[in-house]
C-alpha cells in the first residue's frame, strides 16, 4: 500500500514542470486573456476581430450596448450588428468607437505576400510601387455603389410619457433626433414633422431601414417609460409605414 501511494505521489510530482508553467497551459492562459490570440485560433475575419475588441473593452469599462451607442452617436442596433462581426461599418464610426472605448485605431495597408510587382518601364529608374490587391474595403462602407437610390421621407413623430408620474419624453425626443434621425440628414420642419434622406439598394432594403428605425424609436421610448406615435411617408409616392 505504501509503495503504491509513493508511486502515485511520484506521478503527481512528475506532472508539474520544474521550470514553471507548461507551454500548452501558458497558451491556454494567453488565449483566455488575449482577443488577438482568440481571433487567431478561431480564424476570425477582420470584422469579427473588431467585434471581439469592442466587446472586450466595452465589458471592461462596464458599458452596455445602449451606453456605447449614446457615446458614439449611433443606434443600439448598429452596435449590436457591429458586435455580431458580420456587418461593415464606416471609418468615422470606428474613430468614434475608439474614442468612446479609450482605444487607438490603426489602419494598415500591406501588399499581399504572393504579390509580384510588374517590371518597371525601361525609362523608369526605380521599381513601381503597386497597391495591395485587396485594400481595406471591408472597413469603410461606401454606400454609393451598394445603395444607389435615394428616398426623401416625411416623418411625423410624437413622444409622450406613459403617465403623469414619468418625465422622460424630453430625453427620449433628444436621443431620437441626435442619434437615430441625424444619420439620415434630418431636417426639422415644424412641430413633430421631419424630413429624412435615406439611401437604399431596393424596396426591401428601404422597408428594412424604416422598420428598424421605428423599432429603435419605440425601444428608446419604452426604455424611459414613454410611447411614440409615428407615421412615415415617401414623398412623391404612395408608400407609407
């Protein structure tokens, strides 16, 4: 019995590296604390790497998606989509994200490893510099090619408190104007009327954008115990939402 116990203790001691943490264990620890290591091991796309960095830093700062959206000046759904790692965003939004999360933003353009420059012309004294084949097109969402159509929308919006004991409608109204409507080149007309300019790819895309905007306004109002009444019409057509 004593011999078996000694052998078991000997095996337990042998499992511990005399010079410190085993390489495999150290790798697991680095992966648990490094978003870069996690992204590399999972083979994440650049968008997913950005999403992982945003989620990690937002969590470290104790911010909710709503908090971050307010600081960046965008909608909660935009932050949610970005953290999903499947949607492009604009360079301006990334700059605002970096500022809100106390991060540095670095954009690097590098040639492909397998890219062979074409020979320089005979009269040229130095080799030509060729741009990378695939620049950071994933980073900047240029809407002109992807959303070639423009719609002018007339929005009628009313925000009210749920009861006389609630005082949130002013805050909700300000948030809707500054965060949700301003990206659509909002022009305030009179009273509760606005004019919005929306770029869209097709009718389905326009429907989706308007419906998402209405949902975001409803969510913000509900969050502060308010409600909204809204009507959206496309000028020059009979379309309405």
